[in-house]
C-alpha cells in the first residue's frame, strides 16, 4: 500500500537526516586526522547488526515497517557509538557552541547536490524495476550492493593512503615524491 511505502521512505530518510545532522562535522574531523577507519568500523558494525536484525525479523514475519524501524533504531545506536568515541578521544570539543560567522553561503547548493546525487544513483534501479519487473530490479539491486561494498573497501584503503601521502608531503617533500611515484 502507498502509506507503507511512504512510511518506509520517511524512516529511511529520517535515519539519513539524523545521521547527517549529528555526524557530518565529526566525520570530517576523523577524516582530517586520518581516522577514517573509525568511520569504516562503525559503518561495518551498523551494517552487520542491521542485517542480523533484519534476518531475525524476516524469519519472525514482522511487518516491513517494523523492519525499517529497526534500521532507524540501529542508526541511532551508531550515533551513540560515535558520541562515546568522541567523548573519550576528543573531550575538548563543545558541540553546543556555534560560530555564526562561519555560515555556509552556498548551503542550498549542498542540499541540491545531494538530491541530484540521490536521483542519479538510484535511477538505474528504478528504471530496471519499472521496465523489466521487480525480480530483475531486485537482482540488480543485490549485485549493485555487492559492488558498492567492494568499492567501499577499496575507498577505505585509498583514503588511508591519501592521509599518509598528505602527512608525508607536509613532513618530507622528497619522501612524498618517492611515495607518490610508487603509488601511481
């Protein structure tokens, strides 16, 4: 039913919105310090836990809305894990302070860019589902998910190397040139 689809989309979007609002600045800090492994580990934890919960709930034959709500709750749990990590490793960060002089002038462009990214990243699945049927769309989505996870793994390695190259560039330019030449 249409209301079920609406609720699922709202829950999925709400999970992304809450994660973005709570974690966007923190993930940038982790990336800048070369700690993207923390982001990858928490994402891996969330993926494994949400898939295990989904398998259990599917076997219990619960409603699909409950299934999606479980993902939302696990997303909130990941925020809690980030907050514990930051309280332990970055106790000096005060998230209640906002510097009004550093507002983004083009924040609307950022939102527009994310909407366009969402549309273009999911158009293929929608078109396949519409023209070839839901079976083909589902098979394509599974294969696409596998390739996405492989790409995420490769990007994790690349981001670690990128941090190492940036740090080396600031410390020893000759060593950076040798590392860069062996990297490419």
